[in-house]
C-alpha cells in the first residue's frame, strides 16, 4: 500500500482566500473627501446631503454636551459615541417608523432618532427607568448584556414575519466585541433559519474596552461571520455616512422583501473612552494608533464635500451647534425635573399583580418613602 | 372526564390555550413533528400547523431570546427547554432579560412567556437531564416558578401559566410524566399559580413538599395514620412566590413541621420556607423545623441516584424525630 504524501485538501489556500468576498469595503466618499463612486453619489439630493451632515453634527454635539453634563456630575453611565456618527446616523436614516430597534448601550443616538426623546436618553443614564418608557414606539432599551439584543432581534423579526407586516424589519446593533458572543451567532442563525426580516448591524469601532479587534477573532472581517449561517453580509466604510446609508437601506430592502436577514459591518472608530466612568484609552492605545482614524473623521469629509458645493459653512455649523446645545440643555432640565423613581415604583412593576411578599414590601417602603 | 397521565394532561392544557388564543406559539427543540422527546406536544403541530408549533435550531439562549422578541411583537410564546439542565445555556434570557423587562418598561410592556421544562430525578437519565435547578431560579424577581405534583394541577396550571402576563418557569416532573393518572375535566379549567394546596389534612405534624416529593410525603402520612398520627401534607405548587399563609395556618394547628425537597439543601426552596416559618410563626412551633433535602453534591449519575434522592423513608425518619422532640 502506498503511503499518502503531501496534502489533497489545501487548507492553506482556503484560509488565505476565505475573507476575500468581504474585504471589498463599500465606500462612496473616501477620507480625503474624494468621491469614489460618482454614480451613487449623484443619487443624493443636496437636501439629503445637508441632512446627513446635520444629523452627524447633532450626534457629535449631543456627545459633547453629554460629556459636559457628565463632568458636572449630572449623569450616570454614558458610552461615548464620538467618531461613530456616520455609522450611527447613516444606518438609522434607513429605518422606517415601523421597524423595530434593538440598540446596545452605545446606540442612544439611534434610539432618539427612532422616536425616543433626548430627555429619555438622559433619564436612562441617570438610572430612571421612566427613560425606557417608549410608549408605542418600536424601541427597545439599550442592552447591557452584549449579545442578548441579537437573539431578541431575531425573535422580533420572526414576530414581524408571523404578523404578516409588510415593509418592516428588526434592526439590531452590536460592536466588534459583541460578535464573539454565542448569542451573536445564535441570533444571526435563528433569523436565517426562519428567513426572518432582520438587519444585523456590527459597528466595528476597533475596541471592546481595551481589547483590540484583532484579538476577538482571526477572521479578517466580521462581515464574514454571517456566511456560516447563510446570511449575506457586507463590510462598509463606517466613516462614510453615504455608504453606510446605502448599505443599510439596501440590506433593509432585501430583508423586508422576504429574503432573510442581512449583516452589515461598519468600519468605524471609538474616538473616545469606552465609557464616561474612568476608562482611559491611553492605557492601551497610542496617539499613533488613533491618528489615521481621526484623519478619517466622518464630519471632516462631509464638511469638505458640502463646503465645496456651497451647501455648508463654518458659521452655519456653529449656529447649528448652538441651537442643539440649547435644546440639549432644555432636555437635561426636563430629565432633572422628572420625579426620581421610588422603590415602590420598582416593586409595583416587578409583576403585573404584586405577590404577597411584594405587597408587604410595598407597604414597608410606602411608609418609609412618605416620611 | 378522562383518565389522563401528567404528560397528557399538559398536552391537553396546551391544546386548550392554542385553541383559545391565536397568538400563542409553541417552539423549541423537537417539539414539532416529533411532538417533543417526551411527546408532550404530540399532535399539536398537526392540529395547529407549523406556524404555531415549530422546531427551532438547537440553542437554548436563542430559543428564549426568540421568545422575548416574539413577545415584543405581540405573541404569547410557550418555549420548551428540552431538559432543565439545559437552562444553564439560557440563564441571561431568563434572569437578565425577560424577568426584568416589565420593570424596564415602567410596567407598560409585558413578557407573557411560559418556559416549559422537564426536571427531577429517579429515571436514570444521562447526566444534566434530571437536575433540580429551582434553587437557581426562585431568587429571580419578576419570574414565577411553579411545578404541579399531579395531572389535574398540571393541566390547570399550564393554562394559568400561559394566561399570565409575566414570565413563568413551568417545571414538569420527569418521574411523574407517566406514573400518575387523574380524572381530567375536558376543556378549560384553571388552577391558581400562587397558592399552595393542603393535599391531606392532619393535626399532628405538617409536611411541606412539592413535585414528586408530595407523593413521597403522602406515603408517609398513610404510614403514620396506621399509628393514629395525623400528618397534614401541603403541596407548594408555586415555588416563587411561596404561599406562606397556607403554611402558617397549618403550623398554627400542628405545631410541628418538616420541609421536604428533592433538590440539594443549600439556599433553596426549603430554606426559604423554613426561614419564613422561623420569622413569622416560630412561636407556634413545639419543635425545631425539620428539613429533608438531597445532599449538597452535584446531581448524581444514574447508579447512585436512588440512594441520593430523598424518599419516603427519609421523610418518615425526619417526621418521627420531630414528632418525638
């Protein structure tokens, strides 16, 4: 019997090429504000272009104002969105009112764009559950347990399908770290198995607190994590608001048409700390690491494009920032004027009908809190 | 009326809720065409279609996460976790998510989810298939944990669980599935989710138990009756919340109590019952609170299972000790 020599299965070349379909990062405007896809760029009206810029300025101003409030000790947990404006505003702009949104904790701006008030965002940060009372809006609370939102979004997508709702999808966000969770894969796979209308957003901002993207997986892209579940995916320049919008909008259209879920990876960067609670990025990354990403700032390229077209000026932007700041200050007042929650409120919302033990606790805290 | 096993009584109850409420959905591993590995959902897919009764991919966190998203879009999910040991994979979905959502949404969004799962020892299953994991779940605010001890309650309680607007962990005892039959009324009836039941009245000692240990306790009550000792047996039925009123009333009458559970002893249902009695009714007692529970080891493999599980002999021994105090 002859001994087998060498390999018949070329794992090395399978490994070397498996990411290729996902590495053609979709882009319309590059970091130097050069239009790399003129045909697609021309599909946007001037008003639309200005609107995207306004939304990004809104998100950045919200971030800056939130950090101010945070420094003044007026807020609790806050996950800075600085740098992710194109990824967040580009994608949310593709949503329709009837779509369900499952955000993670860094996705408050999308939650607000989808109907929640800025004051509600502040209340959530302050630890008042009234902030999560979205009424009839199809908003879910900002998920803390990374990955849980993915399986829940798959469920909402199946619910939408079973309800026979047309032109409706379930949107969910996570980050690069989130793709390592079992729930990430379970959510994507469940939605695929049921061919349910879900759009899975992965905002790859490079960092899961201090752990860099490359330590999460040896896979060259996160987009390719869809393929094992039979889910088509695309990697997008997450600093290009127009590309993020088009990719999300087409993903939405594909899913809503009954073709099953889609996964969109946006390549973006967390300019700031993980959270306002003491994280210091200088412990784990250098200014040199950060520089190319700051150069890719999504506002810089849109500002240049719009200024060149005569649609934007610094004066106009400053005025807008002032308007937004004024409104955020009013929202903060509103949040601060909202009564703080009591233990009794909590007890009353634990079950529909309080149990005898909870009734006893309610009586105890009513006496305590009325003092 | 028909004589039905515990398992068929549950199937019957599921049939009632599927027939009554078009928003109810049954799903999980093997629950569709196969009717569940124990046949609890047998025939339901044929009757209600694949849209209402369906198989899922094999992932417990996915199944319960799916339930939450379905509830968020107006459905009333009845997921099955094939064995309670597999709930370890889905602890966040239960404790971190569904049980907290009513609070998170200021009481305005409900999670009407009934998680069905078989548990309990004595059938020589493979490892992780028989564990009594109620100790992990009863300390979860926002979650009801219930377990019927007979076919009549099984049907009435599954209907109540599904109709309840909060998440319910519905534990079905493996050993009872086919070992008991009751006369089961046709159609709909309910058994409350939050009240214990005095299953045998007595005056000399109270035995508080749940699930399969109720039957073991009844055997002891029969034996003691031969010596004119009158034991009262209480079936908790609801493990969270616990109906302490029924227990206190009984203790006031008997002045002696033994608390029985199949699960390991540490920080569980029996500990809660004993501490409630100690806190609120100790002056009615003439003896220490007796406890019968499994030893604090991991759940045993099949060969030592019967030696490990608390049985009627253990309960009788403890009852005699407390009676003689």
